[in-house]
C-alpha cells in the first residue's frame, strides 16, 4: 500500500502519513507565489497588472505582500512617480490591458495626473475564479533590529499587522509570529507566516532560525538578486542554513523541522534589472483551490518548491521507509537528485566565523560536514531513497541541466526542493 506524505511539523510520528485512497486521488497540484510587491509599496506596477501577469502565466494562487501595508482604501499616486519606477509607457500598458473605463485618473492638487491604485477587493472580484485562480491577502511585515532587516510574510490576513520590534532578531521573530497567531485565533482563519530571505543584510543566522521553533517556514529560494542566496566566502548559502537549522532543531531541541518555500519576491515588471516575476514558486497538493485547503496543505508539508523543475509526484512509504520522487521530464534535459540530511550521530562541534582581520563576525557558525551531508546522488526522472533509521531527516534537491531563463545569480539552472522526511 502506498502512502502520501503529510508532514505535520508538530507531530513526530509515522501515523501522520495519510493513505492515498479514492478520495485522496482527487487532489491536484496548484502553483502559487507568496511574495510579490506592487505600487502600494516599492513595486513598479499596478496591483491588477501584476495579478494579470500571474494569471496569464498559469499560476493558480497569489499573495500580494507589500511592505507594512495592505491594499485597502483610497490611494492615488502621481503619474510622474509611477513612470519614474516603471517607465514612460507604464500607463499605456495599463490602459491597453484594461481599458479607459477601468483606469481611474484625476488632476492632482499640485498639478499633474494621478492614478488610483486598485484595492485587493477590486482585484479579487475581477480575477478570482473557482478552481482556476485565487488571490490571497498578504503583507510583508518589515521589521528591523539594531539596523538588521527582519522580514516575514503573513498570508491570508484579515487586518494589517504592525511590526512588533524586539531587542534581538529572535525576540522580534517570536513577537511577530505571536501577533499573527493571535489574529488567526481571533478571526478564526488560517494564517501562514514564513521568514523571508535570511541572508538579506546577513540578518538571520541558522541558530536564530533553529531557536525560534514557532517559525515553521522560510524561503530556501528567493528570486531577488540582492538577497545573497549563495552566501559568500565567509557566510553560508541559504540551503546550508536550512540544514544547520534543522539539525539543531531535530538533533538538540527535539523540535520539528523548517519547511522550505520558494518565491520570486518581484518588484520589477517592466524588464528592469532586479527582482522579476516567475523565478520561484511553490506547488501545493490540495483537493480544492480555497484558502483554507491550500494553507492546510502547506501546514501539512504537502508541497514542494521550485525555480523551474516540476514533479509528477513525491511520496513516502513508511513500511519500506522509502521516499520516492517522480520528475516531470523535459526533452533534452538531465536531472540530478541529491538526498541530503544529517545522521543522528553527527559531530555537534562548531566554531565562529572570522573576517579577514581574524575577528568574529555575526553570522552562522561553522559546522562539521556531517551536517547537510549528501547521502546519495541519483540521475533520471524517478528516484528513491530508503531511510535506514540512522538519519535525523532526509530532504531532496533536484537540479536540472537546463539554464534558468531569467536567473537571479550567475550560472543558475532550474531546481526543485522536497521537504524533509524523518522517522521517529
């Protein structure tokens, strides 16, 4: 009998795996992005134009996540400001897409044309379509601690959440997460909070992520070229941070693992350099395209994230302890899957990282190669890994030979990431 992976991070038990029965077989994959920006904050296009882009590129759900604001109420913006961000023809594109009746203009008090930005409610009314597309409320809670940027995305909010601040990164993370939890309880709705781009400003360390166990999700890939995805000579990559954080959580804190999310964090929709759409997304397995169903599937770990590689399926059979991944093949493209994890008897030692002057820097410490070890590497479109029981966890990174069509870093190829699985 086959079992479908349903990884509930609060429960360490094989019983969390749900059988694929006739009803479960009705589930399908939904493609979505949980991090993008519009003219409501620091994006360079109208919110409805942005939603239209994702609809036209076969996404099924999207969260608009502007900085510390939700697209509610009246907001008029000078055309000069809009053109400075998006280019001289940005209004022409807008009118061509929606028509003069939709685009609202007025003469500003200081002279010059102003354009009204459409609200979330207006965008949802225009674009939401049953089992085809769903727009989710969202906000990028943009906080800071001692000059370090701390950004978390909250999806499916009812009301705006103000940054809580804190004396440390960990305290601020915890306080913001608890504010979201309080709203979710009060409003009776699912709210998903994930940590954004930990290497942005070198703000969040693996130890920070490990310690704040209330946080269950983070961006293992963010398509903005300025978020230091690959790390540098003295700081680890985001993927390395993932393994260190999960090893500390599971090996020392007896806590559930972090799950990885991919986003494009788009700000630029007119071909300008920077963060552009379509670089990263998640694929969620759900029976329905409804907010509750999608968010519950994400909370259950029934999703993978991608920067281009698509999967037909992934599953885990607890009887044989086997993780199976089936990759959707593309002609002329080769695939390499690395099964990565940490053994239970890993070397726990670590040491601080030093700058060129030999002084300790505030960043993730240096750990043994035991952490985030490649247990196996396989080629092809159907791959498997059988857990021995000696692993804390095993996850998978699939890398294709196909160059990313719109790379965020040099020599980028398309990838996908499968969430950690484990036995206990």
